[in-house]
C-alpha cells in the first residue's frame, strides 16, 4: 500500500495516463525519473532550450522515499543534479517547477487534503470537507540563481518552516503559518474567485489521480 504514495510510482502512473488522455491529465508537471531517465532529461531540456531560447526553466528534485522536505532542492539546469553520494542509492523525481504559483499574503502555500479510498470496484472515494494549508515563511520571488536555496521561500513543508524565525503560531484559522483550507477558500472568495468551481476541480483531480 505504501508503494502507492511513493513519488516515482505516482509519476509513472500519471505519465502513463498523460500518454492516453493528455488533456485530462495536463495538471501534472513535466517530470523525469532519476537515475534511469537522466540522459533523457538532459536531451529533452537541451532540445526545448534550443527551440525556445527565451525558456528559462527551473526544476525541483524530490527523492522518491523522502518526506518532510528532506533532500528536496531546486536547479536551473540538468548539470546541477547532485550526483555525489550515488544517485543510484536514492532515486528521485525531477519536475518542472511552477514558477508563478497562487500566493496569499505574498507567500507560497500548499493544500493538504485527506482522502479515503474505500473501494476500487466499485470506485468509492471520500474527501474530507476541510484540510490544511501550510505556508512558506519568506515572501515568494520567482526562482533565480541567488534564491534557489532559500527553502523558506520555495518549500512549504512544516518540518522546514518551523525552524524559520518568521514562523507564526496562531490559534486563528485565518492567520499564521498553518491555516485551514476553508479559510483559504473564504479568502479567495472575497477576491472574487469561484470557489465552487475550484472545489469541483480539486475533486476531479483527486479522482483522476486515484484512477491512474
């Protein structure tokens, strides 16, 4: 069961569905599996840069079995992959980094939702009505060579940001470095966002991911 939540297993599954249903699975960032696809990663990035010299990508490298932000880092070029320590002993997924994320209070955040898969046949899925949003603790800037290593700006993991001097503990669900997802929906709604459509899109994404 734990194999289902490993990054490489998930990436293989979703990429297979992208090949079959590209429009339905276009939510998943372009990704490669290391070390086996490292030559392909290098070749494809070089080809894309040659075809579009204005393309200035950033990539995020995530160890397959990592958690709590351990071992995650950002790069601007395949040559920056950390091969020391034998990448063979720690497989990873490298993905194109989303450089223009939605921000709240100028901070990057994530959404952690809780999903129960009760049955595969018939497919029966339950999604908790609320979840958590974990915030970075430094105002977001698009990745540059100077800020790539600023984990408090780019990585939302609680286990990392708890060590930041800017981390805010709060009992108010609308403030602090960890908030309820419902508070984020209220905030977005106040800005004119269609949160009903957003929630519907999230449910669709969850279903597609489980089907994969």
